[in-house]
C-alpha cells in the first residue's frame, strides 16, 4: 500500500464509521433504544475493517520507486553514473 493509499484507507475508515454511527444514533434516538446503535456501530467497524485493512489494488495506484539494493547491478550502475557527474 502506497502513501496515498494509506490516506484513502484512513479516510474511508473514518467516513464509514462516522456515517453509519450518525445514522444509527439518530435511529436509536427515535426508538429510544441503544442496542440498534451499538449493533450498527459494530457492523460499521467490521465493514470498515473489511474495506480498509486488506491491501486492495485500488490502494496501490501510486507505487513508490525504491532505490535498488546495495550490491545489485542497478546500484553499481547508478553509483558509477553519479560518480561520472561529479
């Protein structure tokens, strides 16, 4: 998961829990019962975890380009090119 994917995951997590919790709170207010509020909140947490915890492909739209490992051919080429520039 890239950095933008982490940000999207966090936003989805908050919005799922807050929106379902808000609607459930209003419903619980009108029926004067806390059990539906708690059940909806618990369901929203489970839904948010299913959506946000696995590394789904839409969280990997901006891959990070890492440096090559030390000792690899790519690293040695990169090192020799940077030495030539100096």
